[in-house]
C-alpha cells in the first residue's frame, strides 16, 4: 500500500507521479502524452501490482489541482518525496515538450539547463532539470528508489543525474552533483534529439520511449539492465525512431543487476554535493517550428543568424 505518515515502523511506501501534457489548442499540440500516462499507470498496476490510490496523475484534460501547471507540477513533485524513508519506491514520469534555458553557473556540458514545459509555460515559465533535482533527488535519503521516465525533447539529462551509461560503462558528468538515494532516469533521446510520437498499443499515439518501456516490461517485468536497454534499443530501431534509449543514474551501479522498481542499492558516492571542475559556455541548440514560436525564440535565432550573416559579408 501507500503507507501513511505515522510511527517509525510504517510499511514501505510506493508513490507514483505521472504527468502528460498535450498542449491542446496550441500550434505545438502533441497527441500521445496523456496516453503515456494511462499506459504507465496500467503498467504499474497490472504488471507490478501498485495501488492506483498511490498514484497522482496530472494531464491537461483535467482541471484545478490536477492540471499540469507549473505550480501543480512543483507541488506534486514535493508530494512524491514527502517523508520518504529507506525502503520506499517512487516513480515519476513526464511526457510533453522539453526545451532549454541558459545555465548561469556553466555546470552543464553544453552550458544549458534542460527544461520541461508545463501547460502554462508561456505565463509561468519552464521547470529546469536543476529544479527537478532540488525537489525530488536531493531530499531523498539513502535506501530510497526513484525510477523516472522522461519522454520529451532534450530529456537526456532531464534530472541532472551525475552518471550516464554508454553501453560500455558509466561516464560521470564533468561537474556532477552527488546524492544518497538510488535514482534512475530512462529518457527517450539524447539531449540533442527530439522525442517522436510513436504509434502505441491499439494504434493510439504515445511517446516512443514510454511505449517502448511499457512494451518491454510487460514482456519481461524483471530483466537485467543490459537486457532491458538492448530490448528498448531494438524496439525503437524496429519502429523507425531516430532517438535511442538512455539511462542516467545517481549511482554507478553494477550493470548486471536486475531491474526492479523496488530495489534500492546503498549509496556508493564518496563525496556528496557538487564537484566543480570547469565552467562551460552556453551552446544553445536550435529549436524550430511551432514550439520555437511559442517560446518566443524564433525571433532571437533569426536575429542571431542575420547578425552572423552580416558579419560574414563584412569580415568573411
């Protein structure tokens, strides 16, 4: 069950926060993001036996405190980790648009924060990977497991976790922030790519990463990590997607370990907090199409391109 707050001996808790934003009625409308929420909800309940009452879903076909506004998303992220204790298992997913903002500290290797876009991003702003890390990664004690699925553009480092698995081994970020808990994030692309809408079960559109992870875990609910990543890769190739599954983690764990939503390994990071090695200048990637218009960045890019064009004419 969910386990309530209470005495020191409360049972281990499971909690899930599933967010899907289709941005209805905008020029950047998506089709599959709410389906992603339903797909993951049925995976957690039917395959893993999680209680639906432990799950909070925010989708933009809902109103009030269930709408995926910035304020509601941040409040829900705090709910997810509230009173977390060793042995708890948490799950978080976001399906929707992602973008970038300049990282003023220059910690990120491209000098940019990855962001997710709440439904009211034009008014309330974007939520950065650092903010998500502050809300749901840093507060967790050792012995808590948090599994996340991010299905959006630029989600490769969407929770600012310090380790990325290349298939051959773990690579540490240049300026990592180390924490105690066992946090893992599956994302639908490299940072540079854009997640595609896939044609999900029964022909309903859904995010490529979410659809692949749900299909893979229905087929084999407890694979090893090499088996899971290889199968996700195969599914995405077979379905014609350009992006690839990526795993980032708070711990550089033994890769032969079995995947299980409720299994947390002890902390192996010797130094906690930020390790600063070098500052990176911002290198924004081009965001084009309707989303760029809504973000108000098309104009900035055009201006920059024109300035560069003029410079070429005069100095080229």
